[in-house]
């Protein structure tokens, strides 16, 4: 269980996140929604400790995440994988090597620098690629792939870390509708099949309602909504998004599949 208690982050004199207290149950799929600049990305980056909180504490079980340093912090980042909007792949390296980067915390520095990967690690990486129907791309350079393919590679890299939490920061923001569905299906499959907790920043409320079992709405760095998707009425959404509400409430059937309540979507 992930527990945030009074977490805040200030940049100079500006509060990006203010007094956020949340309890995230294991195995949940949580959507974090809100306008651009609401504090969504900063919140996820504090959980992963890419950004340090100015105040408050973050705990996972008996681990005080806010106090971790050195190897203990690296271990936490392996347990709490991060997926970014811009994929963060090494374009000149092949797909398989990019996925193997998710195993860096399990190998020695000399072996990782020389790319002396164990057969076991290669098998794990190929298995992850197969799950997302991209194993045939293992030998291709990452920068030769489409955006949707690159994001699936990034998800495979996160999966081979064997994490307990996946944090996805606007993972479909730069994708077309077809690849949006493919990527969101992949995240949902990980959540349902492996029981991995997923926290995902999303701009589209239709996607958030479709895939998430809990929604957390942020505005000006604070949590202003916390409930199940059915509780996010149009009125609540308009309060949350203001003038931007019409942009995020549009329904697009191409990217809104049936609700996977208790089901595991097939591999993309």
C-alpha cells in the first residue's frame, strides 16, 4: 500500500503540489486527472523520487520512500517503474537492449557497461516484448519505430523491472487514437494480469473512465476529487476543468473500448 501524507512540493515560491494525502491500494488502476499545470506530473515524480518533496512523507509498506538514498533509492525506483510521455528510449540502441535497461539494477556496473547480459535477462526481455506483440522488432533501432511501438517498448522495459507500482506520466499524449488504445490496453493488462498497481496521468476523461477503477482530480496542486469513475459527473468535470471541460469530455469511440471490469484484455 502506497501512502502519501501531507506531501507538498514548492519551486521557488510557487506551490506545484500542496498538502496531498492519499492511500493507494495494491493492485489498483488509478487515473490522475486535471488541467495542465495542476501538479499531476510533479506528484508522480515525487512518488518515484525524481523530485523530492518539500514537505510530507511517502511510504510504501514499511519503507519511508522520502528518506531513501543511494542503493536503497535505486532499489525503490526498480520497484516503482516510471513510463514517460516521450518514451525515454536510447534511439541508437536496438529494442531488446532498451528493454534490458530495465534489468540494470540486477546486474553489476561492469557487466551493464559492456552489455554482458545473462541469458535469463534476455529471455525475460524477449518474453515482455512478446506480450506486447513486438518481439519481431527486437533487433531494430528504437528510433526507427513508430510512437506507439516505442511506448510499448517503454512499457516492456518497465515490466522487466518486476515492479510493484508503475507510474505512467501522460503515456498516450503524443499518440494517435489507435496507438492510444493499444498502449492503454497494455497497461490494463499488466494491472489485471500481474496485479501491479498503476498510477496514470491522463488528459482524456473518457479514457480515464474506461480504464481506471479510481480517479483522483487535481487542481492548483491540490486533490479536489477522489472517487470511482461513475462519480465523475459532467458537472464535477466542468468544476475541475473549467473552460477546458469541452475539450476533455468529447467521446471518441475509436479510443473508448468496453469497460474491462474484472477482465484481462488480450495482448495487443
